[in-house]
């Protein structure tokens, strides 16, 4: 962990978003990630790096189960000085940040119960309030910009692989964020390639020309 944090700091990385399953959950490889969080936060702190959680799509995940996840994670980790926080309009202090992978598996209306003021189990203004970021992959996912989220990201790093990862649409997506007073976090990955495990990174390898010319960190 220490060596990875040092490399991240040297690369100018300020925040690491950690793939996370709540306790008693795991990915298809059966490896739980929650027990690693305390050590990762401590290691990040030593290098001046922040960490936040990327909530994975565990079985039967719903907006209501995410409410329970927030209660647990905020109590367990949000007070750590290395946990990443961001300001939210109307909040009295910066809020702990959570990314929600495959957020579109739950309807925008259901997310609204959790993330809008007055929602039936809303966290807004309470002890479990959080800065929530949804995943925009396809054009129809723009509907989640009005579901109470604070921002959205595109995840995939290959230009043209999805609607969200296509850089010529990023101006439109930035405007979507402005209209709804939320933030747009475009995902980039210079030199990214994962063709050894999937086809998602095709065209994005080192020396791939158009990818490295347009999808660079700035």
C-alpha cells in the first residue's frame, strides 16, 4: 500500500476512488474490500492523498440499501482525515464523497427518495448526508441528473466506447451539469488498455494515436 501511495503522489494524483462492497459482500472473485479501508486511509494520509468509496452493484442493491451503506461507511470512515469530502450547496460543511457504479440499475425516481430533500428516506441535511456521484454511460442516463445526485462520471477511458466516454459529447454533458447545478467528472486514461481481460480498452493502448491525442489528463 505504501509504495502505491507514493507512486500516486508522484503522479500528481490527489484522490483515489476505491472499489467497495459493504460488509458481507464481495465481487465475483469472493474478495471482500471493506476490511482494507482503514489501512488504505492511513496509508493515503501519510502521502497527502484522499480516498473515497466507489459503491459496487452488489446483489439486490437499491436506493434503500445504499442508505444503510451510507450510514455504515460514514460512521466507520468519514471522520478519517484522508476521506475525501466536497462542498454541496445548502450543506453546512463539505460532505463525504461516494461514487455509485451502475447507478442506472435503480430508477431515477427511487434514487430521488434517498437524495432529494423531502424524499421518503432522504439523507439530505442529516447525519448521513453525502456527496453522491452517478455513472452516465448512455444518453438516456441523463435523466439521473435530476434525481438528487451531486455529479456524474463516465468511467470508461476509451474515446467512443460509450456515449459518456465520447469526448465530442463532453460539451453537452458539461452543459447538462450546469443546467442542474451539479458537477461533471469526465473519466480519462492516457495509455489505458485492458484488452488482456476485456474488450473495453480496445483502441486505447499506448501509441494508439487518436486516444492519446484526445483523452489526456490536464
